C-alpha cells in the first residue's frame, strides 16, 4: 500500500507538470459549455440559412429547442472527449517501458502491481472528475435556459457513460501490459470497440455489450428504463475488472 501511495503521488505530479491534466480539464469544461450553446444557437443558424434553403425550394419551419437538444449534444460530444483522454494516456505505460524509467522504481522494492494500479487510479480519477465537470456544466445551463425535467434518467445515463469510460480505460491497461507502443495500445482498444459494434448487429447480443450503455438518447426520451440496461452494466463492470486483473500477471512476466 505504501508503494502504491508513492507511485500515485508521482503520477499525479507528473500529469500536472506536463500540463496533461490542465488540457483535459479545459476540454471537459469547454464541451460542457458547448453542449447547451450549440443547442441555443441552432434556431439562429437555421434562420441564417433559411434564404439558402428557400432558393433550393426547401421550407424551414421554426425550430423549437429544449433541454433534450442540449443533452443530445452531450451524447455526441462526450465520446470525442473520451477519445482524446485515451489517446493522451495510451502511452502511460509503454513510454516508461521503452525508456526504462521503471527500473529504478522496481529496484527500490516497489511492485509492478503498484505501478499498474497507480496509473489506473490516475486515469480513473481524471476521467471521473472530467465527466462530472462536463455533466454539471451542461446540467446547469440546460436548466437555466430550458427545463431539465423534460429529459428522463439524466443521472443514470451519466453513470453509464462514466462506466463505459472505465471500460475503455481498462482496455488501455490490458493492452499496455504487453504492447510495445501507445499506437499499438490504441489499435487494440479500437479493435475491441469495433468488435463490439459488429457483434452488436445481432440484437440479442447487443443487450449485453458495453456499447449498449451509451444509448443515452433512448433513456432521455423514456423509450427505455434503467432495468433494460442492467445486463450491459453488469457485463461492462465485469469485463473492466477482468481486463485489469489479467493485465497484472502479464505485466509481472514482461521483460523491462
């Protein structure tokens, strides 16, 4: 436990020093502001383009914007932020392997498991703080301009996105245990996502896949209830745990 605390402090200091934390938090805040802003500006954009549409024989009726539009933007933009986070952390393990910076730490008695878990903890901490910031900003402005009561299951949908991010981070941890570069880690993580997308083409399988819990719009509209996502939530949590658990013995056997 002592070794874990030492490494955790090292990782936190490092992401602060290299400005990675500041950049990611700025992106989360920016996206949180953008979600309601884009929704608010949508009618004006249609109004500005109405003349061009009219010349083409297209009639554009008045656009009514609600909090639903703001939260739809949230669903569209959060994946982009998650991708940025994954890219920035894809080399969090492999860079240290390639540079040999782990050797001094391990020779001092710190375990490889502590190395893995400390880096995992930092990624989860950044993701948790970031998505909370993004959600809270979107929630405040959406309620200020409109009324969030028209949107169903907001908090459960946000939890699902958080859990999906945890799953993708666990993929980073797993592939980092044997991959030689950050690019390989991202390719492996991307392969997992696209594999799930392909498997999800079969309706019965889709109910239990991690990608299922990212279908927030159906929750917002009340088309589905949280219980309809419980199977996917359980599978996502279990897979995340398994990916991290399997990565530990692989990391122990890895040559440094």
